[in-house]
C-alpha cells in the first residue's frame, strides 16, 4: 500500500500528541537526535491511516497525500474522468451544486451521488444476511477499520462484511450498470480511501474535500453562479451513511429491529471495541457491528477541511432523514429496492480481501526490565506513575515501546524531571563545595594580604636602614677627605723638616693610605647601597603588584561566593 501520511520532521517537536491519539502501538517511532531533541515519524507499513495524527499535530509536522493535483492536471490535459461524491459533500460545501457545475465546466463527464451507492450497500447487506443467515459481520464502509483488520487483527477477517463500501458500490454501479467508461474519481471525506481504491482497482483518484478547497483557493478559482445535480435517479436513505450508525439506521428502516445491530465510532473507542469483539463467543455478538473510525462520522472525516459545527451538521442530516421518511418517499424507497432486485446482482458487490499482516516486534521480560532501568523506574510506585504525558496510557506501555525500539526514555517527562532533579542535586553539591573552597581562598588571600602588609613594614625598616647606611657612607667619605687633607699637610711639613721629618712623613703616608682605603671602601659601599636600593625598589614594585592582584582576585572571589549563596538560596539550598 502506498504511503499516505507524510512527515515533515524539521517541524516535529516531539510533543507526543501523535503517539497519544494513535491506536496502533508501533505505528509511530520516536528517537532522540544527537542534539537531544526527540522526533517522531510514522511507520507507514503499520499505519492504518486513521488520520488522527493529522489533526492532533499542532506543528504542521504531519500531512497527507491524495490524488487532487493529479486529478485536476489530468482534467486539464483532456483525460476522460467521471466522479462520484460522498454524501458528506452536503456538509462540507455551502452549495455543493456549484462545485459540481465547476467540475463539469472543467471537463468532468458524469457525476454520481454515493448516497445511491449507500442504498445499494444497504440492499446488499440485507440480501446477503437473508441469503446466508444472520452471522455476525463487521461493517466496512470505513477503510481505516478494514486496514486495521487486514494488517493487525486478522482473526476478525472472517467477520468483516463481504459487501463493498458505498463508494465502491457506486463505482461498480457506474461501470457495470451505467456503462461509464471513463476513469473514476471520488470526491471524498477520507484520506484512507487511497488504500481501498488501490486494493480494489475500481477508482482512479481519491480527491478529498480539504484538498479541493485548498486547490481552489491556491489557484484563485471562483465557484460559478449556477448549480448542477447528479446524473442518475434519486437515492433513498443512503445520504445518512456519513452519520455515526448510518448503516444501522438504514438497515433498520427496511427490516425493523429484527436484527441486533450494535455501533461504535471514534479512534479512542472503536479499536478497543474491535479487540473486545475478537474475544467474545459468537453467541454474544450482534448480527451487524456498525463501526466508524471518526467520532462524528464521515461528515467530519480526516479528509474534510473547514466544515460547520457538529450541531449544524446534524441539523442538515436530520433534514435529509425527515425528507426521506415522508410517506411518499417511503413508497419510493420500497420501489428502489425492487428495482435493485430486478437489475443488480449481489455477486457484483462482494469484496474478497487479501490480508497483509505486519509482524509485531517481540520483546521479552528481560527487554522490558532493561527499559525500566533506562527510565530510572525501580519501585512499583514509579512503574505505575501512569501520567500519560509520553503518549502512552501506562508506564508499562511506555517501557514496552522502549523495549521495542519505537520510543525513547527522553520522551518520558517524569524521567526528564527526575534527571533534572538529579542534575540539580549534583549541581548543588558542586556549588556547596565551590562555596566552601571560595571561602578558604578568601581566607587565604586575606592572610596573604596580612603577609604583604608585614613585608611592606619590614621593607620600610630596611629602607630606613639603608638610608641610615647611606648617611654613614657620606660621613665616611667626608672623614676620608679630611684625613687625606691632613696627610697632605703632614707630608708638606715633613718635607720642610728634612731628615727630621722622615718619621713624620711615614706617618703622613699611613694616614694618606688610610684615607684612600676609607675612600675606596666608601665607594664600594656606596655602589652596594645603590644596588640594594635598586633591588629594594624592584621588590617594592613586585609587592605592590602582588598586593593589587590579590586584592582584585579577592573581590572577584567574594562576588562569586555571594552569587553562589544567592543561587543556592533560590534553589532551596
């Protein structure tokens, strides 16, 4: 079967709405991308095209494909096409007759009303039951129901009604009895009809109401002023088929309450009802189980666009009902069935099904236990949390899907919240430790500040000492100069004294040597003092820089510490 539902994964946000409404456990596959975002795609091999994900998705990630574009393109190039219109056209177009006129102007050859096919479908069901006895059968106007049985619930195949749907009854009537030799297009409220038409080959195009409306709007095509009707005689109660229980009402109109006919509709109910049906003994089953995929029937089907509210829809349907059951019309409907008996062959409207079972993914208890671990669910209370936010009714269902590989733990909000709480707790421990470390660093930098202050004081004492030392050097230099002058004077006097002054000259020389030695020592000491002053200035500069950096770092650490305390307070720490 061709794929009908289309994914636009770039728009998917992993909200689980599609999973929540889907009746098939494995039809949606979720996974986490490398960036952590969850995406969900449809598995078209297992999808029954119930269409619920189309309306459930609020992010335009899901769309469907039908034959609308092909239909209008083929009309444009002159392809011979006739159409039939589902009864739901009455509630989806304000004046459907204008649409029929537009289609005729585009080249459509014949137009039939599926209401007539629905009458044929009712007639065929009654005649089949009368011929074969009231064995339990499941009605099949709804292709999503048929898809479910053919692919996922083959044990119900023996109960699936062999009578073709109203649309196919119409197509067969057109081809075999009206001799319509063109291609046939269905104006349809249902996206799943693609599969029915492909499987049977009687209809070439599924043209849904929604896509027609979009096509006309996109191409700015206006409706003509005149209205057109159908190319066949009037139908009976068949126009009621789009309503929930439409087949039930039509059958009971002709044969009364002689047969038990149960009904069920809506994705959230009907598939569970079919599962229960499969478990029942035949004695408890109704003669006819009238089932529909869509909760309000085909009038608001999956291929419908903008339509009236359900009360207006029901009002229109009731008007059709009241018109059909008027006394003069009742006689006409009896005549209609007589005409069917005379002109139609029941065998022409019998469908033969080909099951197409899909293999369910098998998992063991060990696989599910591993899934519980991946979900961080260990206690019984955690395993029955059952919030439903992941799209599953129960945590066990979610664990099973994870075990099957069609979902991921990241889709579980409770798991995500648990991971967030765990990360929060770990972050709190890290922040607590950081706060303690920052307090230690603040205290240690404070000690460094005290040490630097002490060094500055000592450096001040050393600087004072060097200043005193420099003063002493200056005094020594002065003394050396004076001693040198004295020695020079002594030498002069010794020279004057001649040989009597020799001893005095020796003393003068010693004094001069002492003066020179003192001068040399003062020079060396002065040089050392200058180097000491330079070194002290370098040390002072380094100490100042260290002090500035320690002070700046201390301020930053204090600010970080205060912010950490504030963060811990906001997080309940």
